[in-house]
C-alpha cells in the first residue's frame, strides 16, 4: 500500500525534526544591526537587536563582547522557526493522506 509507506515516511521526517529541535538551545528572534550615535561621521558604533514579540516591538542594546552569542541565538531561532514550519506542513500532508486512506477503505 503506497499510502501506508507515505505515512511512515512523513512520520520519520517528523521524528527527525523533533530530534533536531531538541538540539536547539538558547534562541532569540530579531535582527542585529550596527548603529551609530553620530551616523554622519560613523562614530559611536553600537549594536542593536530589534524584534517583535506578542505584537510588541522591542529593542535591546547588545554589548560588543556579546555579539557573537546573540548572532548564534538568532540563527537558532531561525532554525527553530524553519523546523516548526516544516513540521506543520508535514502534519497537514499526513492528515490529508490519512483521511484519503480511510475514505478508500470505505
């Protein structure tokens, strides 16, 4: 039955996503940019993290020695977001396939 193998394949992909999600540690949404206190002369550089959470805009200032960590946290968030989107799409496909299979049995 091709449908059963398709369902099993989707289950395996979802299991892989769950395993990968377990490896994600600290994460933060947003964009990290360098700003200047005096933009015309590009003096007084500092880093700013901007993000929206619960429909509220937030801005955090990031110390220079924390920039690499924050970049990694942003990448972790992007990976989390991509994986959960993939999981949702696979779940929809699984549900549709399961419904089609049960209708064929009738």
